[in-house]
């Protein structure tokens, strides 16, 4: 039984012009101790899918799924009280902006203590010991001093370490990290990723890392979900994905990696942007930006072919880096 088992997840928001499907048809099955990545540009619905899983979206969001289970418990059937016990305890999440996730009015110690009190309990002294332990575990020097610090007295990297300490304070079995390094300096980014991977290994928790950066995926994940405009466009293990991307969007993301771009002066970027609520094209949502798009792509929305384990959302999935698309015949690759 998978630890997190989600099938056919959809999230719709009511807008003045009707329902907007921010996420549609996302499947993710994470086993105990696995490291997954959800990758895509901003606007791909990565955060929304995971916030929906955590039950953290505002009530105006309509969340539906064919299946949504954590450790065999149907999340959709739980009362909000039961759900709160899981969220923040067995399943926890960290976000991009550590500074805005911490409360500026309370010390680091008070905020960690509050988490532990809510989910684990224990005496004041036990909780204090646990907090010191956690700060040491996430690599904060001099925990006895830092525990009394206020968020503004810490750097972005230190604040993210505190957020991680809070997220693991209740020994979660699943940690979701939403762009945890995007707001940080490059040198600090690597340290935070290393920390997350070390904690994952030490504790055996499962980790889902949300990122827009294929470089981060390469260094961390074993399994990858690629999302575009709220749709899951392919799902593969990291080696196969890098060797044989099946979806043209994945191929485009990969070709923007510095090591793949070769010694061109400028990194190739994917022309255009992810379509928003008002400019979704007909047919395949990626068609305005796809180098292989045909008339058929502009008219008919693709569905994954039966028997495709990557569940590629494309009329012409790439095979060993070659597109069988009629439009692609003669396209130099
Ligand atoms: Fe490109 Fe067509 Fe595949 Fe969409 S369906 S990704 S437009 S080839
Ligand atoms: Mg996001």
C-alpha cells in the first residue's frame, strides 16, 4: 500500500467567468521513504495540488479525486479534526518564503514549542530538549542561544532551517517541500537541499520536492512528475526522464539546463508562458509553445495512451528522443 495514493485529483476555483480548473487529473503514488519531485514552471499547479492534498486550500476551492489516501486512510472522509491531526504531524509541508512563514512576534523556541505541544505533547522541559535537539539536527549553530532569537535576527537560510526543524518536529512520514530554496542565495540553496536529503535518509520519511528547476530534480529525486498548466504531462523515474523524456514540455525544460545547452551564449528558454485562466488554448494546452504541434494538437486534447507507464499527455510522445509526430518529420533535433 502506497503511503500517499492520489488518483484523478482536480482543483477548481469559482471565478466571475465560471469554474477554473487549476489542477486536473493529477496522480501521485508515493511509497514509504521515496523521494519525488513535482516539476514545472510557475502556474503549473504544483503548489495547488499539494496544498489540496494537505487540505490547506481555502474553502472556495473545489477539490475532488477518485482516490486520496494517506497510509490507507481516505483523506476525503476524515473530519477536519482528524485531518488536522495528520497534517502537520504525519504529513507536513515547508514553503518558499521562510521569513513570511515564521511569526515575527515570537521567538524560534516558542514557535517550535507550539508545534510540539500540539502534536506530541510532553512536559515543558521535554519539549525544550526536543526543540534544542531539532535545531542541532538542522545544522543551526549554538542552539541554546538561537532558540531565543526572533525571526528578524536570522538570515533566510537560517529561517528555512528553522522551518524545516518545525516541519520534522513531529516525525512526519511525508514532508512536502514547496520550492524550499527558490528565495535563497545559490550557495545556501545547495546546503538546504543537502540537509533535506540527509534528514530524509536519517529518518526514512518520504519527501516530495516541488521545483521549477530540472537541476534540482537531477540532484535530489528518484521519481518525477512533470506538470503543465495544471495537468500532469508525464511521470517517470529520474534516470528514464533524463535519458528519454516522453513529453515535448519535459524535453524543452531539459534543453534549458546549462549542461545540455552546450557553449551557446544564451541558455535556450521555452518561448511563451504557461497559459492562465483566460488564455487557455483549445486542444493540447502546450500547443502554442510546442515545436511539434500539428493541426490535430490545436483541435483535440490529448489523453495518455493505454499502456503508457509514463502516462504522457501528448498525441505524439517522444520515443528515445525522436518524435513520431508527422509535423516533426524533417525537424532537426
Ligand atoms: Fe506538442 Fe501536440 Fe504533444 Fe501537445 S499533443 S505536446 S502540441 S506534440
Ligand atoms: Mg508554487
